């Protein structure tokens, strides 16, 4: 059997990979949806934008579903606490995600301008809301979530939805949206041409620079304005789950292991490189760089908080960590073997799908296939 403590770290890494996979894969779809009402000046241009992501958007959302399922199985206490405490936020995300397939499927059913414009804004809302709320959630994790565990280890959430919308949380929400816009704009530069491509390149440059500013600002704010937590005693990495058996700074890990500064540095380098490659009209490399930046922006708070997963702002002892909120050793082992079998298949299929359905989506292509496309 694999060592229990090692399994816990492996699943911390795997869930991080699923979060990054969702951001990178579905981020391009949401970035395109966010830009749809603004840089698509004509109906044909907007159809070019929609059909550039049409073959992939539904498959990309599987990363989000898989991440939720993995969290339920590997971190049941985190799942229960987060999904009950963030209930209204999760419900808003769900409603936004429901709008997306409706907008994709119904937009082109009727040629009326008002009909299509309404669905464009629905797709915009469905694309903007999830990254903003996910970013707000990350911001609140760094500040601590108002919950505690009672004597029977039941989570009791004492906050509310509007409490999540604090200044630091909103800053992180804007950062999450901007990085999606940058990634989606890079994808449009790759898949479109002409004026639409030029507008997408301009948006890519501006959003990358704005993401860089907000990312650095968030780091400075967290360093000087948020104390964070550090485990001082009472945790056994290989022991059974018991979140109350501990006592209680986000930058401790970086200070103890300076090599970890590579993680946030990758975000800065990736965003700058994305701008350079976009200006050089090398969109594929720009996409790789914006994906690397997204990887960094998501992993930086995770690395900073490790081993904390869901810190509590009202009762430090109730904070959930990698060591004390996971499923049994047998459960983690079975999940690991299943993941090692199916994850390569998913990656291989996704790679094949993108290669098969690559190429430019042009106005001529839309006109020639008017009744077969969105």
C-alpha cells in the first residue's frame, strides 16, 4: 500500500491539476464569451467567435465537474463545509453555467437581431460570473472562512453571501476574470483573422498587463495585510482525520523553501511573454504562456496555504488541512488507480479533438456553412 501521508499530498496535487485544467480549458471559452458583445462588431464576427469554441466548450466543462467529484471523494469535509457555506455563491455559478448551453444552442435558431443580441448577453453573463466568483472564493480562502466545527465535527458556517464580497475578495475576482479574458483573446488570435483578430490581439495585450498588475497587487496585499495561519502542533500527516487536533503565515512556505518563489514568478513571466508573443503574432505560444500564467495564479495561493485547504477565520482549530480532512487510505488508493487509467485517456482525446478541429474560423466559412453552425 502507498504511504497514507504521500497519498494525501498526491491528491492535493491532483485536485490542483483539475482546477488548473478547468481554468485553462474552459477559461478560453469563458474568455471568448466575455468578449463576445464587445469585439464582435457584426453578427458574422460573433458567429466566428462562438464557433471557434463550439466544438470544445461542453467537453471542457467536464474538468469542473470532475474537480467537484474528486473533492467530494478525497476531501469530504472540505466539500461539505465549502458547498454549504458557499451555497448561494455555488447556486449563482450553477445558474450562470446553465445559461451557457442555452445561449450556444438557441442563439442562431432565429435570425432576428434582438433575439441573437439577448443570447449574446446571456452567454456573456454565463462566462463572466463563474471566474469572478471562483476568484472571490480564492480571496476569501486566504482571509479565512467564517466557520467552525462543533463537538460532532459538523461544520457551522456563520457568514453570508455578501460577506464574501469584500475588497480583497473582489480584487481576486477581477484577477480571475482578467486572466480568462487574456486566455480567451489569445485563442481568438489563433482561430480568427482580419479585424476581429486584430481587436483580439489588442485585448490580449491589455488584459495580460492588467492581470499582471492585479496579481502583483494581490500578492503585496496578502503579504502586508493578511496574517494567515501556520500549523504549530498537533498534526500527524499519516494519522486519521481529526480537524480539531491542532492549534494555530501564508508566506512561511516561501520563506522556508525559497525555490517555491518560482511559482508566482512563472505568472509574471508568463503574462509578459504572452504580450510579446501576441505582438509577434505567434498565438499558439501566447496561449501556452497565458496558460502558464493561469497555472501560476492558481497554484500560488495553494502553495502559500499548504497544508491548509479551508482555513477558518473564527476558530483556528477548525481549519481544514491536507492532513486532517481526507478520506481513508483505501479510498485515496482506489481513486489514484482510476485517475492514472482515465486521465491520460481524457488528455489524449482532448488533444486529438483540438488537432482535428483546428484552423481559422472565417466569415467565408460561416457563410458557406450557415445552417450547420451555431
